[in-house]
């Protein structure tokens, strides 16, 4: 290679943004089951509440949801979560059929 080609290659490599390798560390991860969720937000954060409804009777006037987790996200992180959930649900429905609410 010529000296100019070497310089061009080095400049191209430096100009490309590098994506860091992500190592998922699950040492402290906890799993929680939820069959109910709710979302609230302000200008600065989006709050996602998770819980479970253990009521098995359908004709109750009031249902108690036991909240177990509250996740606070920046609007940007919430938007990325929305995109990832959309992709994940499309893959799920492709394999197992449409989820009808």
C-alpha cells in the first residue's frame, strides 16, 4: 500500500463511530411477574408501574392491583423501549399469532 492509501484508511477508521461491545451483567438481576402495567409521565420522566391482579372473579366492582415495581425512564429511554417492545411483539405474533385485546 502507498503511504497516501495508508493515511486514507486510517482517516476512514477514525471517522467511523465505534459501537462499544455490551456485556450484560445479570449478577444482581431480579425477576418479577406482572399481569398489569400503567404508564404516567412528566416532561422529565416516564414512569412505568408493574403489578399483579390476583382477582379471579369478573363481576367485582373494585379490583386491587398489588404494585411490585416502578421503573423511571428518561423520555429517550422510554422511546427506545417502545421501539424494542414493538419489534419484540411483532416477532412474537409472527411466531404465535396475533394478540387480540
